[in-house]
C-alpha cells in the first residue's frame, strides 16, 4: 500500500512545539518498523528530511502557498488532496486536526487536543471559526481519528460528535534522546546555576505561567532555588516579561526561550524539580520528558495530565496557586521524596513507546485503506 503523511510540521517554523515532536517521533517509529508499505511525506520543497527518515520515506514536494488565509485554505484543503490523487495514495495521515475538505483517499487524522473548544476566548474569531469548522466539521468525517489521550477522546465524543467506533487513543512515546545525562556542560553554556526549578512551556495563557511565577514567589524566601522558564514565547511574551520584571524575585527568574533539544535534556536532568501547572493539555509532552530524564515532577490534576504522570508526580488542582506553592515547598524540602519521585517517573515514562504508537497508526492506515472498497459515506471519503 502507499501511505501519504502530511509533514509540513517538520519545518523550522514549528521547532519547539509539541505537534512537531509528535510527528517526528511517530515517523521515526514507523521507519524503524520497516512496514513494507510505500511511505510518502508531503513537504514544502525547501524542507530537508531528517536523515533517519530518508531511507524509509520519500518526499513529495508541494509548493508552499503565498501568505494569506485564502492561500492556506487552498493548500490545506485542495492542493494536498490533489497531490494524493496524483500519488495514488491508499490513505492519508494528517498530524494536527485538519482533514482536507477534498480527500480522494481515506484519511487518518491525529487530534492532539481540543483547546479551541475548551478556550475559545483565547483565539481570534477567525482562528475560532477555522478550527471549529476543521475539527467539528471535517475531522469527524475522517475514516479514523487518533486521539493523543483518553481525555482528548472524551472531548471529541462530547464536543464534536465524533463516532466512537472511529476514535482510538494512540499515546505517543518518549521523544528521542530524553534520558538522564550529566548536565554540567550545557548548564554552563546556558548560564544556568543549580539549584533551580524548571518549567518548560509556551507562554499561551492556558499554560498558567503567571500561576507558576506566583507559586514560586510564595516559596522563594524559603529556598535557594531559581525558577528557569524555557519554551516558545509567541502568545503573551510581553505579559510574561512584565510579570517577571514586577516580581520581587525577578533576579531569580530566568527566561531562556526555545533551547536546543540536547540543552533541554540537560535542563531536565539538572533540575531539582519540574513543574507544569497547565490548565489544559491534550497530552503534555514536557511531563513525559521530565520523567524520562529522572526529574521529579509536579503538574495539574486536569485533562490528560494524570494519564501521563500516573502515580509518579504530585498533582495539584488546576489554577490553585496556593496548592502549587505547597507542593513546591513539600518537594523542595524533602530530598528523599524527590529521589523517589525521580525513580517512579523513570518507570512511568517507560510505559510510553513510539513503537506501539507506530504500530497502532499503521493499523489505522491499513484499516482505512481497506475501507476504500466500501461505499463512500456522504459522497466522499
């Protein structure tokens, strides 16, 4: 069979985002399986494929659209489908929500989260309209839907009426290279001194960086730690900057932005504690990355995060700054507890496998391709 994968997310514009981590890990897992199918990546012509994918996949360049919403709609919903017809694809894998309007072959759509439905007020009206249409109107018409967590699966069923029999949970694996390492060289290069508490997150409002800073302020006078913030700053960068500068402990709060993966592994490995106080996550890669590096972890008891953390992390009520501060105080004050959390985190992280995700995804694609012989639903597939 010939399977096409929409792979524009591998480009540099998405570096540091969970959707790229998810797609790259999945494709690496599929490549290692040597599945016996012809595998095609739909990419921008200027994209260079990661070396580890070049033997298993071939590239099918599709010219990027000119800037503008109309051009993007044309690329996502017509040009991709036209290329799939030209390729003779038996099925198409779409990695982030959007199933093309024109789909000449069966589709498997990955849904990382449902934040557009959960937090509509945090998006421009045009984004709300587009993603609600794409998720509600098109994703539920996919041949199969891969939800990143059971929490996302429940949201899909409740919020967009996706048919239960077509929605499967496909957990991702641990991103490549995330394991305990000696952090000394990387920390020196970054100018980070131990001890520190780490938070890896974008500055989107649902990530609750304000709550993270406020909780740190409650305990900062009691501990010697700095707070290190790493991750993309594209949503509320000025608000976060102003919040840090207004803090009485501003000199102990570091913003690093996006850091290379090797340095991120070192940051996890060198931290006394990792915290992600998010208000909602479709999966929560930083929690899995931290645990895989042996870093004791605190996160919120909401959405998918308890699924990822299991019994290895301290869970706090979402948005409860006092509870987060109490958890920081408890963990930072108890080295034996942190050591135990680190051991349990390593064991929990081993439960997540890219091989299993790759096998499940290929099975969905194979099943979708076999449905081609059945009469199409609603005039298309």
